[in-house]
C-alpha cells in the first residue's frame, strides 16, 4: 500500500516517485528495456500503461478498474491499446480478471455487487455484447445481446432488467442492395438513431423491447426507485447534435414521458440521488459556454434546475453521490483539481481532500471513494480516499521509479493586456542556471481544454523525453481555456487568432525575459486548435519560431465551417457568427491567407479519415506553402484510417519520431533541408538481457 503525498501546485517537482518493491517489478523492467538514468525515451513513452475507468461496487467491497496497455510498435498486430479488467478487494489488493488481448469497455456492477459488468466483442461475437463476470471468480458470460453493438447500459435497481443503447438493425432490403454494389451514401440523410431497449434478465425467452422514442439516445440512468429512467437524447445522430443539442428527458419504463430538463448548450454526466428524488448533472447555464462544467440539479420529474456552485472559477467534470444528503464532485481549478461535496440545496460545501494529485475520474460506493489521478511523476493510477489521505492502489509502470524525470513547475505571467495566464514548464534534465535552452511550445486543442499539473508526457507531447534532449517544454493555458470559470472561457470567442494566440507569444517572451529560453531556438506544436495555433505561429508569427509541427490543425476558417462535423459548435462557442456574416474576419483568422509570411520549417501531420478537421485543411496549407517562391521547408504526412488524433500504436510511434526529429533538426541540429522522409522505426531500448 503506497501513500501519495500532496503535490503543491506552485512547487517544482523533481525526481522519480515510487521505488521497486518486488521481483515482479524487476521482470516488468526487462519487458520495457534497461533503465535510463538520463531521462525518458520515446520507447518508454510508447509503452506507458495507465488506469482508465474505475467503478466501486454498490456495497463498497470491491473496486473494478480498466488498465490501458499499449501494443508494441512493430511487434504483432497493430491497433489501439488493449483494455484489461482488474479488481481491488476490500483489503486494497489488486487482482487481474481479464488481461492480454482484451478490449473491455464501460465497466459497471450488477445491483447486488456480485458481478462486474462490461461491454466487449469477444471471439465468436458478431456484435458488442453486455458481459458479466463473478467477482468471486469464474468465467465471463453474456448477460444481454442485441443485433447491433451495445453502446451503453443501466440496470433496474432490482437487477431484473437492463436498459441497453444500440443502433437499430440494418434493413435487410438495403443490405441486399449494398451487396449488389448500390452502397452510395447520401450525406447526412438516412441516419439511424441510437435506440433504447429493455431486456428482461429473468426470462431467457423474452425478446428485447425497443422503446419508441423520437430522439437518438446517448446515455441512460435507471432511477433507484425503478419507476423511471433519465435519458440524454439528441434530435439526430450528428456530432454537432451530441455536442450542442443534447437534452435530458425523464421517461417511464414503457417509454412514456414524465418530464424534461431544457438545459442549454453542452451536457455531461448525470446521476440519480440514492433515493431517486434528485437528478444531478453537469451542464451549462448558457448556450455559448464552450464546455459543460456547471454542477446542476433538478427534481425527479425534471423541470427547473439549480446551479449548485454559481460563480465557480473552474469546471466540474465528475460527480457522484456520497449519500442522499451529500453530492461529491471533482472541480478542475486552474492547473489543480479539488474534490468537494455539498448538500443537494447547495449548502454546507466541504472539501474532501487537500490539494494533491490531479483527479481525473470519480466513483463512490457505500462511502468508499476511488479516483483516477496523475501527478508529474506518473500517468493515471487508481487512488482511494481513506483516513483523510490518498492511498495509491496501483502502480502500472513500476520501472518509472528508476527513470530520472525533469523538473516541472507552474508558470504565471501577465499577457500584454494585463490578464494573468497560467502554464506548466518542464525543464531540461541537465538544466544549469544562467544557460539558455531551446523551447518547444506545446498548445492544447479546444480551445475549451487545459493542462493540469499532472502527467503531461504523451506520444504527441513528449515533454519528459524533450527534457532529456535538452529542451524546455511549455504548456500554456491561453485565454479561452477551461479550469478558470465561464468568464475566462468566453474571452476568446468571436476573436479567433487574436489575443488568444498573443498569449502564447507573451508566454515565450516571459521565459526569455526570465533568462531561461534562447529566443532564436523556439519551436511550436499542437493538435486540433493547437494545430491551428501552430499554423498561425508558422505564418503570422513566423519570425518567432524556428520550427513547427502541426497536427490535425485547421488552416482556413471558411473551409472549416463547410467540411467539419461541428459547424454549430464553431458558431455557438467559438466564432459566434457564420462566415457569410463577416467574410473578412474569417479570412484574416486563417493561416492559409498569410502563407506569404511563412519562413518557419513546418511538418504537417493529419489522419486521412479525420471528420473534425478535414484533411483538406492540411493539404491546402501544404500546397500553398510549397508554391511560394521562397518556400520554407515543409512536409505533409497523412495517416491512413486515423481520425482526429492517432489511435494505432504504429501511427503514434511514427508521430513521436517525426516530431522530435523535426524539432532537433531545426532547433539544435544542422537545419536547412528537411531530414529524410523515411523513419527508422527500431526500438532502441529493447533488450533481452
């Protein structure tokens, strides 16, 4: 049993965390390769495991959790990470239940706490099914199935029925035509709904019953009283609808309407109180709020709702009931997180823990509190709150204890208009005061997102590896980021690429003024909106950046509205208008229209199946840059089958290698012509010794 010490947000952190304690850990070290006392390698980043979701059993005796286990690039079948099932018992010991080549999703419990439930498509299955595995040992069995993939579920409190979400089956006549070659797709027409089905678990012969609802069902929660269900619905099965137009409806088990909650804008998790008298949910008070983050509550019949934390300078992202009288939540505030609780009427607010690890998930059963959490020294692990302290129950990467990690600290600086901006800085591993180092500016997407003072190193943001190569890595939370309340997130709306991107330059200048960074050796990278910022840095601010790596970023605001799957979100929470209402604003905010100013070597990376930012955004940007008379070095890499961010192990490995090679080539290397377009994919630290 390990205790995680609180991590003050304003204190730089150094060194590794936990020590190796067993021979098993040593064996795992060999699987990863030899220990690197000189920092983290890209190979180690590619093999990082972490805890995914966590669910405490209703009786509080066990905690189920998933562990994400990446595939090894170039070894075996390529694909996304595997997802294993593990269980922690009443004594805090972890036991493996389903491991190896597993894809466990949506874990939960039967109401009697005797079975762990999950969704999976296992060998021999023609669709994803609902499985149950006994907590006291035994094989998993199919609990419920439909003709199509089960996408979500919720149990009747008695355990006799389960509500399932799945798409309606294909029409046999249409399928027959498709087999004859008539498989044309009519864009945004003929979309299927996600349907809600009720399955009787006590009668093996009973057929699933589909409820006739004039909406697409995204989530369901059966009331503890058993007489009603809360469902999150959208008018159509479009991404824009799921983001901007999801609403809560209360229905009876027959599908008849009981009530509704007409929340505006984005919508997150919902949870019934233990008695079923209240429904708490995460949403917004205004349609223009770019991120759900208000803690709201309504009564059992829906209707008006109350904001329990009005004026919160942060965002609530997780909630769970401690009892009928106490609702717990995780609030992300600045670069920290807070676990709090309050009464259903908003009174008697209390903090349940001191500041410490970055909390990313929450589950409660019989007052047993479990969370997923990270710190600057480890990715997400499972922690349990007991005796007023955090007990760490998992150690997914024991070899990290022997990897020397660089210093990470919070940075605060004034923007040019006086607004305070926060960010996080990872130092070079060999940092010596008085010496200036190259910098990789890493810009988050959204912009309705933010960086927290936890684990920041991933395949596309390899901060700890960059530290081992002698780079600073800076992660700024520019205006429009979440974590600082609604007002802060609204500051960038309607003013794309203006003050929000000036904040990035002001952050770089702050680090230069502090004597840390060499202003002639600054690179910029980011994905999605961060890719947009990267394209802006390589054009409008080209004189400030010696290298750029753009990922799934947009280059033309006008074309983005016509090719993305979220035009309404663009309008309501980003630009606040349509292109035809202000062509000049959209043109001026597009890096594509500033390519004549480009002098920064730029590597452009994009999934060729990206529905969010169409790959034409990168193709056009590449072509326009290449056609310039004095074109900077530019390269475009497309990842077949990948969407808005890479999922497959090989694609991620290629990305990491290209990103760091580009930065080293232009910030610390010879520069000039781009490095070879082919990449050496060998894993440098694989060892059989």
